[in-house]
C-alpha cells in the first residue's frame, strides 16, 4: 500500500510540475499581430505563437481571392461569370454549396446572384435618380439563386447573363480559412478579423475572453463615429455584422438601410439597421447577417425558430427616429455591457 501511495504522490507531483511548465510556457509565448489588405478591406489577426505566420496567412487568403474575387480577372468566379470552362476547386464549391443552402433556409433572402440589382440601386442612391421599373424588371430576369446550380462539378445557369457575387459570404469564409490554418498549427488563442467578420478562440493577450464591440448605426457622413452600441463576449465563436451603418434613406419619416430584396428588386421596407450573428463558423454568420437585413425582424425571428443555434443582435429604427435593440435569448449571456 505504501509503495502504491508513493507512486501516486510521484505521479501527481509530475502532473503538477508538467502543468505548471505548460502554463508558464503559454504565458511566455508572445502574441503576434498581423495586418494586411484583402477582399477590398483590411484584416487584423492576433494569435499566440512564437512564430510569425503572416506569409502562410497571406497565401491562404490569396487562395480564397483566386476562388471568389470578382475583381480578380483570373479567379474561378470571374471565369464562371464569363461562362468559360474552369475547374471550380474546393473553396468555390464549399462556398457555393453553403450559399445555396442558406438561400433555401432564408427563402431567397440571401442570394449570391443579386449583385446586378445592388449595383443599379447603389448608383441610384448616389445620384438621387432611382432605377425605373423597366430596368428593375429587366435585371430580375437573371437574378435568383434557383436559376443556378452545381451539377457534376460544373455551374449550370438558366440564363448566361446570370452573375455570381459572394461578397455576402466570402469575407466570413476567408476568416474561417485563416482560423483553420491557425488551429492546424496548434494555436489555441487567436482572433481573426477581416472587414468586421471575426472568429475567436481561447483567450486574449490580457488573459481574458475576447470582447468585440458592435458599432452604433449613426448618420455620419464622415464615417468617423465609432460609438459602440454594445460589447459582446465572443469566445470560440464566429461573429459577423451586416448593416449600412451610414447609408440610409427615409420614407414616411422612417429610416431604412440600403438593402435590396432579391425577390422584388427593390429596397426592403424593414427597419433593421444592423444585424449581428454569432454562429459556429463565420461564413454561416456572414450569410445569415446579410439575409436578416432583408427579412426584417419578424422574418428573422421566424427563421431563428428553426435555427436556435444562431445568436443574433439587431439594431432597428422604431419609426420615431430612435434606435432600438432586439436580441435572441441565447445572446443575453454574451452581452458584456
């Protein structure tokens, strides 16, 4: 018995010493801070590692760009849009499949074919001259997620003029790609942010859970007001926010964001100004955040009843010129202030 007890004590002592050494090593391992430019926006990546991995990160993001950027003349999506034969590859296929699935779940509120309408209305908002019904109807002929499919490794379109634009999901997917790279390297503590889309893991440099701010939508033409609506505890989660924070139009005294409904071809008459979604991966969070800007509050609540795994935080106009907040019950525990 004494020998067994002695061996137990030795085992526990070794375990304690080993644990202390691991903790000390973790504390002494520095955090890297990488910044760069991708998908037309900035990225900020913080991760605990003795090795700087920015070259690997940039290489991974370049692969996403080659798959999904419509501004890259050699990208897969550009070849698809130009109706040229191209090997789609894993990244394009993964994003297309996820986009198609979320389009079905949101009854078309999320739609990667809506870009022609968004662009037309974007010019209209800037010029003050909105597109005519004839223009809108003509564009709607080749807008619709159900008019394109992935068949035997090829994209099949019902209309060759149909164009794909993954801007509502690509940033989130890029964040997921970098997060996977870091995890594959054995890194446990990190935050990956691309244009406001985020994945976190473990703890921050301050040895605390990651805290992410949600910007308050304001009429600020200078785009310098960064006042926060709230701060969320986002640990081991993905977070995406969609919102035309400083781009509104007014109708009947109410404020609306510049969000186009893929079905009607016109700006939505819902008053959600900012849609924040927490999910298991950032591509999912990104796409649903975009969709909820189209569905509005009631439509989003209906979808959320089928998807309780999603946590949401909405800022909306109450019709009296004041911003109000609605969030899912599961989000309450994540609100830091």
